[in-house]
């Protein structure tokens, strides 16, 4: 379901961290983008639009100002993120360090 970023980011302090990650899913690797909010973790799948926006003025494409410049640039180039699964509440999340394979 499409939703405006202003609804999720209603408070500027909600988004604690964001960044890219490779997710190992059975036999393949997925390029994902994580958003860590103060109450849940949101995992999104990175998709690249084959059609780039026309014209040289990319400033007209609306992008949330609270996102990192890297993600803003990616969105302006026609990329987008789709939610991979239900958000994970932080009270149900356990984070562990693992050795690289």
C-alpha cells in the first residue's frame, strides 16, 4: 500500500537510523534498505526503475528531507523501496553479531 513518508515520519525524532544491507534469503541475496524507527524495524526491498525521470530538473521529484542524501539521490534517479514484510516491533527483536560466512 502506498503511503506518504510524512505519515510515517510525523515526528522528526522517530527515524533513528537507515541504511543498505544484503539479506541472505535461502539461496539468494537481496539488496534491502532498513529503516530503524524508535518502535519498529522496517525492511524494504530496493527496486530500480528502468525508466528515468525526464528532464534535467530532478528537484521537482518529492523526497522526504529526513532521508539520507544517498537515498534521496537513489529516489530521484527513479529507484524506490517496497516494504518486504510486516514491520518488526523492537520489543520482539533480538540482534546478534554473527561471523561472516
